[in-house]
C-alpha cells in the first residue's frame, strides 16, 4: 500500500509540478559564446545607449566598440546637462562620447534636444516674454546642433510631446511659452544649424496607444504639407517579452513607413519580469527573451533598407538598466548580463540578423 501511495504521489509530482516549474539558473544557463559581433552581422546601424563616465572603463568601452556601430547618450546630451545657462554649455560628456565614437568608427545619434523631463531650472523658471523664450530655444538648438555638425548624424529634436491616451499636446514649458507650433519651429531651428543632419521625432506608446499614434501621424502629415523638415521617427520600444503584439508593432511601423520617413527602434529594452513574478532570471524566461529579440529584429528587417535608420538598445548590461529603478522590479532586459557575458537575448538578435 505504502509503495502504491509513493508511486501515485511521484506521478502527481511529475505531472503537475516539475513540468510547470521553471528551474532558476544562474550563469551559463542563459549566457552563450558568440561567434560574431552585432555590428559585423547587421546590415543597418546597431546601437547602444551609453554613459560618458563608463566608456573610460576598459571592459565596458571595449564591449561597446566591439559590438555596436551607433551610440546614443543615455542622458548626458539632454538639455538639463548641456544647457547650463542662456549662453553657457557643458560639452564635456558629449565631447567624450563623440570622440569615442570617432575613434571607433561609430555613428552618434543625438538624444534629445527637447524633453519635458530634462529641462534645466533656468528654463523652467524663465520669466521673459514668449519671444524671448523662443530666442533662448533657438540659440540653444543652434549652439548644440551647430557644434556637432558633421559629427552627430541625427537628433531627436523633440521627445515625448504627446500625452498618453488622448494624444493631446503635452503641456510642457515649451508649449506654454512658445505656443502649439513649437515643435515645428524647433525642427526648423535644427535644420538651420545643420542642413544635413537627420531630424527625428521620438516617443513611447506610439505602438499601442492609437490616439498617440494618430497625433504623431497628424503632426508628420502637417509637417510634410507645410515643408517643415522631418527625416525620421523613433519608436522607443520599451516593451515586454509578452507585450505588445507583433501585429501592433507592424501596424505602427507601416504607418510611418508609408510617410517615407526613416524608422529608429530608438530605446529597445525588453522586460523579462513585467509582472514581478521572478526574483532571478530563469532559463524559460531567458529563452522567451531570446525569441522576442529575434522577432523584433526580424520585423525591423522587413522595413525597406532606405528607411532603416537602425536599432538602439537602451543600455549595455542588465544591472545598469534604467527599468530597475523605474518599475521597482528585478529586471534582465538587455543583451549582456552584469558580468558582461553574452545573453541568449544577444543570440536571438544574431539569429535574426
Ligand atoms: C532615461 C535614462 O535611461 C536615465 O538614465 C535617465 O536618468 C532618465 O532618462 N525615455 C527616454 C529616455 O526618451 O531618455 C529615458 O532615459 C527613458 C525613457
């Protein structure tokens, strides 16, 4: 009797537990040995968001230069860092990034001239007239874009101008001071400073928030009708392993594609733990991430070559991802682990490339 019970209980365990349970693995269970670098395999620029302070670390710098052909500053080229006053600038981190890129034959994508979350206090508290504010913005855009003319290939001129769910213009200090047409004017100021630089509008949510997508498309159509310069759109692509659907992504991409603009997957990271159910990465979830990275890059490759601006992943190593603080969950959303080992996610990208 005892033996029968034991057999039944073992069968039960086998059927309902072990096949469901994900076995946590650390280390090599979800890393692998690469045979090629991303930048060597990709037919379009493959980029990463970096911090100037980290590239002097040889291990970090050598991985960035070996794997990536395009660089974006994670935060150091934003206005709250660069614009220290109406006619004073901090160029140090940007110069470091641009110099590093030139030494390693990498493109630099400028991010971002205007973003409501990176406004210096002296601009937030600006007490002059609308015309004076406009001049401040014009001078700032001319100074930054002009200084890096020929060295920075492209700029996110405005980042995240539309509100979630409604698609209304976000009520930023720029809109309050300059009026609803501020975006167009800033694109023109950037074009004045560099006739050859590519000008991007960048946002999140434009894949799954139809109101926001429509608002962005209406802006593009209006720009194209009026002859306001715009060269491309950045889809930030802060997504999860299980959301949003590929068909939603394809739908949004197709709409921008039909406008003839360049498309940048500008801040790609993929949450492995959006529901907070993991305390460490598991083999199953690492494999889910590998497949998801592969699917996203495969979709990107379907864009006509002339419109492929590139893909940028938002950070190098998992432990440095902004998502950890932003969402408060443990996360493993990138291509390298905390020890700089190549994750299966990297393999997924290579498989698609
Ligand atoms: C984030 C950076 O990752 C952080 O280091 C910084 O402190 C705040 O900004 N959308 C954007 C990026 O356009 O600039 C943001 O980057 C992430 C969300």
